[in-house]
């Protein structure tokens, strides 16, 4: 059973009632078997969460009387994942795991070696799919913030999409380890991690990013899949920068 449900209603200190609709209401009423008068935890996905009591439970709508709403501040270190589109569901696996590890924003990247292409109708469908994955992962990990999924970008637009952050390009060929970088940047509060597809990041892409201010770093000694590299880097930096 999920322990947190997301409402489309905004929550603040004055909120007394919200509604669950759509899939959230269906899951609460039909899957979790929520009954009127039972306790439930809700969030608006933007930092506010609250305990509540279920009222008027149906598969299409659940009313929740709010008790003790509270706001959870942003984490000290904010992570952006710039994830290359990848074959199969490996990019989706990266979005899911990164959400569970605390990523704040995910930027889909149409890299040179991306086999998957979000063109035409696939663009909107791809973004919506990643949004759904991030939402479910946030619910699973009981996070009060759902990561933002942006529109896909080209290599030339990565630095703009990751403005005002330390941009780290993950490349196993780099001589600079992520631990060494973290020790030299102990006060970092905003970090973007650029992860290539299964075929890796091209030399031209690395040159474009580095010439615009990015730093190439290595995570560990082994080559990781595109589904693993981003989450591994987030986990390492959470520990190295004292967030864990």
C-alpha cells in the first residue's frame, strides 16, 4: 500500500480540505481499500504535505480533511539529471532511481548516439511518460516533491537548461574522480549530472560541454549502464557532500 497520495490542489497552512481524483482516487479506493474515517497522508508534490482523514470515498474522488499541514524545505544540495534518451527502458530506470535518491529536476537529452528519438507526437508522450514515472517514484519513496521533467534538449542547449549549476559530465575515461571533485567543491548546492546513452558520449559532445564550463568526472573504476551512472553519482554526492 502506498503511504502518500498526491493531490492536484495546493496545500498551505490554511488548507482544511483537498481532493484526490483520477488514478490517485482509484488507487486509494480500489487498490488500497481506503475507507471513510481512515487516516491518509497527502502532498501537493511541491513541498507541502499533511495528515488527513478520508471522507466521501469513491473510485473517482476522495475528499480529505486536512490536519497539521507542514512545508518541507528544499534539500541543501539540488540535483539535476540530464539523461540521454536510451533504448529499452534504461532511461526510465534512471529517472525512477534518481527520483528515489532525491533528484529535483530531470532534463531529457537527445544525444548524438541516442537510438530513441522523441520526434513529433513522441515528444509530448515521452515527457508525459517520464512525469508519470517520477510521480510514482516520489510516491514510493514518500517524497513531498515530485521532480520537474523538462522538455528535451539538444547538446547545445544543455548548459542553458542547467544554468547556475556545477555541470558534471559522467565519463569513465576521465582522470578526475567524483570524490576528488566533491572534496574541492564541498560547498556546492546545485549540481547537474550529464549521462550519455548506451553508446556513450561523443568526443564532440564532451568538447562542446567542457568549452562551455562543464567538468568531466569519473564515477568509480567500472563502466556503468546509462540506467546506473546517474543514480550512482547522486548517491555518491549525497554522501560526499554531507546530505546523507
